[in-house]
C-alpha cells in the first residue's frame, strides 16, 4: 500500500475533518459533568469510578479492530462507526432506570472513541505533509479541545435550565451533525477492501505495533491525569462551591487550545521528545496544584496550567507515533497509542475513585498520585534515547 505525500495542509478535507472532530468531542463531553450525580440518582453512587473506566475498557478493546479496519477497509467508514455509536448510545441514557442499565450503556458508548479518533488520526496523516504533521495535529487538536471545553460547560448549562433529558438529546443531535460532515469526506486509503469476516479476526501480532511503544509509554503515564479529572472534578467543584461543574473544563481546554498549534510547530522544528520533556514537567506541577487547591481561583489557575501541559503534550505524542509508523500499518500504530490512552484514563479513573472513596478529605491524594505518574513520564523521555 502506497500513500502519496501531500503538498498542502489546509485543504477542504482537512477543515471538514476538524469540524467533524469538533462536533464529536462536543457531543460526548457534554454529558460528562452530570453523569456522577445522575448515576447517584439511580442508586449507583459507589460505582462512580466505572463511569470513565467502563468507557475506556470498551474503547481499548475496540482499538485493534478499528486499527485493522482503518488499514484495510478505510479511514472514513471507521469514523462513521464511532460517531453513529455515540449518537445512538446518548439517546438511551434518559431511558435506563437503573444503575446497571446506565453502566451497560456506558460500556457500549466506549466503542465511539474506540473508532472515531483512530480513523481521524490516520486520515489526517494521509492528507498533510510530513514536515508539517505536528502543526496539523495541533490545529486538529485545537478543534477537538474546543469541543472538550465547550461540551461540559454547555452541557451543564442545559442540564441546569432544561433538564438532564434535554441535555442527552441535544448531545445526540450534535453527533448527528458530525455524521453529516463525514459524508462529505473522500476516502484516502488506496484500494480499500470490502468488509470481510477476516477483518474481525485479530491475530496476536495485529494488536500492538512495536514502533508505537515509546510514545505509548508516555501516553499511559500522562493520561492518568485525564482519568482523574473526568472522575473527580465534578465532586471537587461541588466541594469548592462552584455551581457549574463544567467550568473547570472551560479553563483547562481554553489554555490547551491556545498552545496546541504553536506546540505542534515546535515539535516539527525541535523534535517530539524535546517538547515532551517540558510538557510532562508542566503536567506534574499542574496536578500538584489541583491536589492542593482550596478555592475556585486556585483550581482554575491549576486548570490553565494543566491545559498548557496537555496542549503541548498531545500533538507531540500523536505526531511521534505517526513518525515512527510505516504507512501500511499506520492504523495499527495509532490504535496502539490509543490503547495506551484508554489504559491511562481507565487506570486514572478507577484508582482515583478508590483513593477518593466519596471522602472529600482524600480527594487531593488522587491528583498527587497522577502527578507522580506524569513525573515518571518526564524521567522516561529524559533518560532514554530513541531512534526517532
């Protein structure tokens, strides 16, 4: 399989891809701040850690399949599957009336992020020049971060003023808009195959792409932070008397958006590993700040610093993964990196819930534990030598 090297970054396909990502991330992030209270209302308060953990387990399980399908069937069909799953699952949250039913829907919902980002990253790598890959990923990340930021904020506003059911239905409608955008994209995989049974039979050597292991190590350690944030920020915000539980995400992603494009350019110029050395240390300091935050100002200041760290870290890890992969196994390499992402988020979510245990006096320790994981990532990129 040969993919021609493109000469331009900002094509119509590129902007359609960015818009689709904006809508997708807005959709499934709209509901996140309200899920802990919703699960509590269903009698499942002790299962809060599973809200994110179950989602990431399914996403991780689906990655080898989405990676293989991306390399064989096409980038666009894989993106379609992810968005359709998100659209349908969100409609079912208001219908389930038990904690068990909620957790089943949450488990199935994870397939959405198991497919959509894998296809998106491979598609982007196909349509941008190699020497501007970091920049392009930074721009795509800007759009994704916008969705991550405005989704929780407006989701909480909708829940406050129009109710939870309306929030879920609007989230589903936003996913539908993403599907309409995807219909305009032209497939970039040369000679895509028709779907066959063999595409769903995953061999041992098709699960992990060895070229993606170094960036995946960094990804696992750093994304524990995201698992902790998604699980505990709603409760921490309530403890600090912040009415809108999505406000943290607005500051966090706003800062992330501001640095993503420039961080991507820096990684193109100075190397991915060089940028990662700084980003992992920033993440460490930010998480310590959240762990010790005692008021809204301190929490939001740490959120801004965390956003700078994530915004610098993410495009560099993504670009590093693609740089190290071969074109014919690009989907598998990206899937490997995303498996690491899901492991990191899942571990962060589960362990943070265990540490917290619905006792606000313990909540800071969860963030400090994640700070320790990010510091290990810093040591990894500082001490090891990499070929690429």
